[in-house]
C-alpha cells in the first residue's frame, strides 16, 4: 500500500487521534474509511433509495399543482 505523509496542525492531529481512539480504530483506518467514503460519493451521486423511486411519477405531471390540490383536499381550503 502506498504511503503518504500528511501535514496537519497539532489541533487537527489531536482531533483525528481522539476520534480514532473513540471509534476503536487506528488513524490509518479512519483515513482509509474516509477515502473509501469519498470514492463512494463520486460513484453514488444519487442515494440508492432515491434512485429506486426515480421515475415513479410520470414526467407530464405538474408536481406543484398536484401537491397544491392534495393540500386543498387534505386541509379543506
């Protein structure tokens, strides 16, 4: 695995070390997990649950109008 030296302020280094200790991890593990989460963010721009429901409402539906009608029926105005 490639090694990298990272320059951190004393405060950042202490925060990172404290977080790792609280989580029962090493600093290396915290940084590896953070890097993995960055990779996932780039791949998964849309949350899987959002992706799952995408396209359920037909594109010709005026969502604002439908919502306003729903609100009027629900609240009687």
